[in-house]
């Protein structure tokens, strides 16, 4: 089994650098997929209320027979649940759905600045941590101004900001903003839906190392010091995605990958995204 490094968060908690993402994992198949991921060796699961597969986290955990304390579990408060009371209810609902007593990490899924409730929602996460419902609290898709506002108004810094990062959307400024605030960057859609698999810097590194393009890209994330949550419903690819800790990209290969950044998102712009429901 691959040993996945642990990263230390700014609250002293640790989490696996590489975990298993559950975005677009179908609810009716998710229990078996989570079980497979845990049996493969993943020890971090990233879900969200909006994914509609939180129940599979608990069911898959129990089916795999892995001890709860050995798995780092993340979920997220959705856009329609912003506000102190609604966010608290969301956290309690997620715990009940998963059948667990506490979360390792809860995130605000999107800032939804048009509603102007993300500071109040952040306060609800702070209170949930104080009450023992969650161990660590963070955010997802927050820009620098959103981070500064919640930190400035509460005095509490998120442990993590989960943002879209892949070779075609590298977000160096946002990654630097997170680092300046001692916030870990975690990459979602880290493979960019495969759009860079045929790019020369990726294929050349893959040829040299004997790894796949996906493994090269995941290794790039790891060497940048990012946490990363690839997803696959295929057990063989689940194992391949974990197998990125026995090789290194050269400085020249890392530099060549930076040339692939074209600022192309696969998901929404957090400055304007406000889908509710």
C-alpha cells in the first residue's frame, strides 16, 4: 500500500496530502466506489451536501471495515445553507447522513458574495468546531478578498482553501495568497478533465518516468506542496492515482508544465457563482 504523506494544518491537525474526491460520483454507486477507494489505501474522502453522496461515505467506510479514526472526512456547506442557523443545521444533517459523530473538516463550498452571508456562515463553522462537531474548518473557492474579510471579522483563519488547480488553470496568485495567510491549497479537478494529457511537457515527463500523464500531473501538484483530491470510479485508476510518491519531476519538467497555464476554468468563477438549491 502506498504511504501518503501527511500535511499539517495551521490548527495542528494533520491530513493526507492526496485524497479521494467524490464530485460526480453517482449516489447509487458511491458506496461501492468509496469502499474500493478505502481498500486501495485512500484515507481521505472529500464529499459535499451538493454531491448527494454523503451517505456513501459512512456506508463505504463501514463496508470497508476501516476504523473511523483512520479516515479523514471532509464535507461542505452548500450555497443555499448560508447563514448561522442554516449552516449549523447543514453540518448536523451531514453528520446524521454519514452516521458519524464528528467531521475532520467542514468547508464553505462557495462564498456566494451576492448573498453576503459567508462571514455569518464562517461564524457558524467556528461555533461547530468549538462544540466538537468538527475538528478543522476551512473554505472552498474563496478569493483573497473573501479570505481577508472572514479573517478580519472573526480573527479565525481557515486551515484550507479548496480551489480549482490543474495545468491549464494554475492560479499562482491565489496559491500565493493562501500561502501568505498560512492556508493550505487543495486542488479540485486536479487533472483538468484530461485536457493536458497530450501536451508535450506532460507526455515527455511521462515517457521519461514511465508514468501515465495523470500520474505526472498529480506528481506536479504534490511537488508544489498542494493537497489534491483526484477521482476515479475505476479501481485500477484509483490505485494509479495514488502511485505518485516513488518518482520526482525535474526542475525543468516543473517549469515546462507552467507554460500550460491558459487560465481556462472547468468550473464557475467564484466571484459571481451563486447557484442555490
